[in-house]
C-alpha cells in the first residue's frame, strides 16, 4: 500500500504530540499567544460608480508607488503587496524550512516509516 505523506502532515503530527497547540503556547513574558485575523469585505459599488472607485484606487496606488523610498529600503509598499510577492515566490520555489525543523521532520518521518520528498532548490 502506497501512502503519500507531505511535510505539513508530518509536522502537524509532531505538533499534536506537544503539550499545547502552537496557537496557545505562552510567550517568554508568560502571555498566551493567539493567532487572530480580521477580514473586511466591501462592495466598491457602495462608494459610487465601481469604475470610478477602481480608477481612484489605481491613482492612489500609483501615487504611493511613485513616492521616494527611505534610505536603505527597497521601495514603498501598499498593504498586502509584500505578502503577495512572498506567496508568489513560495508557490514557484516552495516553502523555506529551517534546518532544525527539517531535521525534526526527517527524524519523525523515519520513525513513522514515511519516505519524504526531496527538498527543492
């Protein structure tokens, strides 16, 4: 029987064997860590003509991107721009895995008899 197990499967299994899930572990200051998110969806038509709204957003972003970057900074970014670039890069090249995490995953995979895929790059 062939079973395909991915890196996330092995890592999730390892994480389940710890005393608490990663989202509720305490910080070095003794506070609980929580992962939160806020999503707000707006209908552009609520602000008037959708094409006019799109044009105004495009103008705002063009103005923002035209601003000079601070010394030592690669550029001026709008919210979500860097995240989108990182997501595109990781989709193309794969996710980076720290050496210690890879060792831990490899050890656990060996214990479970799982053959892991080759690392990309």
